[in-house]
C-alpha cells in the first residue's frame, strides 16, 4: 500500500472476440486521461473457449497524487485476485470466469455483467445437457460481489443498433463506481468519432438500467398461455387435442400437446396420431397415477419420433424462419446481400437410409452402384442455400418427407422406438422407477450423422447390460450407466462403469 494512501482504480474487462472489449478499454483510458488521471491498459487474448475470450485490464491513478509524490506511479499489468474494484463481463459465463479467478470480492468489487449466454464449446459438445446453470452463476454473483448489476445487455445492444461495449460503458456509469459524471462518459464516446449516435443510445439505455434498483432482481420470463386452452382451426389438429384431453391424465397433457405439435411439424397429423396411440398404450400399463413416468415418456417419445434424418435437416435449413433468424443474428441492413453456405457431407449410409427400404438395402450391397455413390460422396461439398440452385436442391430433399414412412431409416427407428416402449411397459409393471430411468435413456440417441451413431452405440450398450440384468437392475445402476454414457462421446467412461459392475461391455446385437 502506498504511504500516502493514494491507490489506482482497477478495472478488469472480460469480453469475447468481436464484442468491443478493446474499444471499451480505450474508452476507459480516454475517460481517465481527459479527467486528470494517469491511465494504463493491457490485454491478454484467449482462444480456449467460444470465439476467444480476452481479459482487458485498466488502472487509473490520479495525476495530482503522482505530482505530489514527485514520481510516476507503478501500475500493474494484470489483475490480481482480491484486488479489483470493477469487473465488467460481456456475458454471464465471463462473469463466472472472473469469480473463479478470484477477481470479484464481496467487500470491494462492483460486478457489471450481461445475463445473456453464448455457450462454450464444452457446453455445446456435451452428449447430455452440458449447460452451466445460469441461476447458479447469478447466485454466486450476488454472494461474491459487493454490488452486482446485471441485465441482458446483448438485447439492449440489438434494440439500439449498437454493440454491447457501449451498453457496458453506460451500465458502468450508472453504478457510480467511478469518480466521473455521466457527461464525462458521454464526452468520451463523442471523442471516439465512430458510431457516436448509436453508441450514445446504447450508453443511455445501459445507464438507465443500471441506475434502477430492480436491475439487481433476476428478470423473469413472460408466462405463456396454458397449452390446454389452444383452439386450433384445423379439424384434424382439433381432433388430436380432443384425444389428448380425453385419453391422457391432466398432468401429462401439456407435454403431450407439445409432442403432437412437434409430430405434425415433423411429418403430418397421422404421425401425431401414432404418437398418441403409443402414449395411450403406456397409460393402460402404468395407469394415471405415475405422472413422472408418463411425462418423461411423452417428452422423449416426441424427441425420438422426430429424429434428424437428411430430410429433416434439409427441411430445417430451408425454412423462412431460419433465413430470418440468420439475418437478424448478423444484422443484415437494407440493400445488403446475405450468403449462407452449408457444409454437407452425407455418408453412403445416410443416403441409403433416405431411400425406400428395398432400394436402400440394394445400394448398401457391394457392387458398382455402391462404388459410384461412394466415389461422389468421399468429400463434403458446400451448398449455398441463399442461391436458387442450392436452395432448390435442399428444398427437394425436404419435400421427400412424403415417402419418409417407406424409407429404411423410418423402419429402423420404428423398430428401436417400439423396443424402447416395450422395455418401459415391462418395467412399469414391476418397478416404475426403473421404467422412468429407461424412458430417460432416450437422451443418448440424438443428433445427426456421426453424433447419432455414437449415441446409438452407447444406448445399445446400456440396453444390452440392462437386458442381461433384467428386473433385478436397480434404477440407480441404470442411471449411473446413462450418466456415464453421456460423460464422453467415445463411451470410455461407460466401459469403465460396466467393467466395475461386471456387466457386458459389447454392443447389443
């Protein structure tokens, strides 16, 4: 500690690439230097997660104090744990990273963070739900910081046509954590000379939000209307909803209605009727009292019945809503052209599964036709869906859902779904908790191409182990096997658990 008591103001900024963290650091330096402070900034780029998170560090020391001492201050190059006054985080996980590093302390630090999420690679690539719990991050922020100001700054930036750094700068001004007034902050933006109008609008919005006491309360999502009160106009859909109300217990209806909606979107009303037929069969076995089993089966059955084949992928990539979403994400302006390039690499197996079952099995056999197809599918290709030719190519594949029921993939998935349901029904008669764990094993079967293949292999391995143990398998054991299968995509942890439990490690036939 300095003998005269003068201390620098220490600000750490954690931001991802493209979010203006460097601009924000430069603003802070200019703010300090224009108002009687000596300023220093450093940055340490990172490439380990998402688009590359960077820590910018700024120290501000009063010039008058330096003059009184007769020497320039010695300023640090990096933030130290427990020695930071203000932490600015462009995203909630970045706030968590700052807390993990010890940069946020309850007796000193003002933490300003955006509550939106940009998921890390580890979160997105997890076989299960790898997302970090945002509620836990918020709770830790409340406990760790002296003051925690947070709201969805990405949304504010989008609404004002600016970038998140301007909103963060406004929120910082609104906290009053720095010895500068609003006008001094705004003058800093104006001196920058680039995007001044939009930046000032974003700054004002951030300032107003941070100034309100209620920003420290977690924003709640708007409540949606109960699914049971939907009144569709299509007679087929209306009949399906009547079936839900007449045949399923009240606690399952909301989930089942979502399943009906997904099944119609995936195929047609007749497919949704099959979904309800399968659910009704389980109700006859489990009864209406086992709500957890029925709800989980309804949810996972809808997911499995809308498996991602080449037809589904092409359908999703050619929807108008996708073009609108991508345009909004990249902020396409009037008069600008948007190109969307899709990297496609369908394997022979996926091509065969998209064809009628007989033709698909014929193409899979060794021969000239197979060699010819393999030759043209050795390498992936880029299809521009924003062009007429590329769009029509995928649109044609998407329209093939009219013959989906005749495809080899449909036959395979139908067989797997029926086996899964029979396992659930058999277990429900003896051990409903085991049946619930079987229902949740559908989580292993997901995705497309290699991802689906690995997940299916793990699922089959778990089911083979359960079939050998039979009803004697404890629900907790099956849960342990499922979580092990979700832990890594190659199934190494699953094999370790199977070996420890003396269960078969080979795939089911």
